C-alpha cells in the first residue's frame, strides 16, 4: 500500500494505491473513484505550473503524464510523491462534521447569566508590535490566488516564522491545508497528522506557527465592513487554538486603482484579548 499526494485547485488530497507498479491510466481510475473526478476531465503532471494553466491549449503543454501506459515508477513516483491535477467542471468535497456553537437552544438560569457577564473594554496596546513577510513567501501565496483563482474564491493558510521578545513577528513560510473556498466561506479540511509533522519540521528550523492568512474575494470588496462575521469568528477560533498572544491574522485582497488597474494588498490584524475570551465562552 502506498499513498500519492495530489494537489489541485481544491488543495492537497491523497490517493491510496494498492500496487505501486501501476500505469497512469490506472492512477486516473483511482482518482476518479476516490476524488470523484472523471477520467476524461483529468490532466496530470509532475510540474506544478500545471495549476497555472488557464485554457485547454495551455493544458496540452504538459505531456509528462499524458501516455496512459506509462508506469509511475518510470517517473520516479513513489510513496508520498506529489503530483499536480487540473480538471474541468465542478465537484463537491465532503467537509468535516459541523457542530453548532453558541448559546442558542440552551437553558440558562439567572445565576448562569450573571456568571457569564463580561465588561467589554478597549485594549489599548497590541501584543504584536509589527509583522513582516518573507518576500518570496508572500509572493508565492498571492501569485496563485491572483493568477489562478483570480480572487474569485477564498484561500487561506497558516503562517510560520518567529516572534521576538519585543513582539515582532516574522513570517517565513505559509502552509495551505486542504480546503474549499467560495466567495464568502473558507472551509479548512485539516489533517492532524500532517500538521504535527509540519510543527516538528518548523521547530527544527527554529520556527513556529504565528498566524493565519486568508484572501478576500473581489465580490467582498463591495461591502462596507473590513471583515465579515464569518471571518472574525474563524480568526478568533484559530487565535484561541494557538494560545499565542502575538498571533497575527493577515488579509490579502485586490484593490482597484483610479487608472483602472489593481494592486494586491496585505493587511495585518490582531484579535483583542476580549474577543478571544468572548469566543472561548461561546458568547459570540
């Protein structure tokens, strides 16, 4: 039994293979069965630039996995190898079970209500003094969203780097978990085993998880608020999970210019201590 990682516009997924000595034709059949993508719609390659192809003629340029009789072993594809998949059409990805949160439907006594009272005050000083990004890291993230997704659907990832004693955060790389995004919603299909491995690698490099980054779509730019209620709740949830007071939430969006062009902008935010406590007590 071996496993091959398949990266598409939907994120990173896995395909299980019983026999390592199979052909590309057999692999496409497994992808059809396990990922629900018809064989006729699949284009495979070991070249990551496949994900940047925007038209059928562009897809035809990737021929390394076009012969259905080619053995995977001849392409040095083995357990854990990463291949890239482009496909036509749409599909539905099964997400994790959703458990409603909040206080709706729960019985509360007067004593319970009094115990949950909280005075909302302004936080004068942030825990994070500043945040800076490695240029290549930031460019790789925005390039895929801009050139491939055209800011039409949301995309997100976890930021890894360092935190200084003065509260300065430096982001060195971004990990994008399997996910599915729409114009308004970003669902993360997190893999605990993969994240543990990632944490170990980061620790060996003297780094740790320092924040969450996500994009806003071009349709969201038409609203009046900076962050939607879904974005605030997701940011608070991940911040609370991290237990890092300097945790940073970064937003990437496309902003139009007066001359008709557009620029990609990065903005950094930090959830207040009060908002995290409200989330942890399920009061929001």
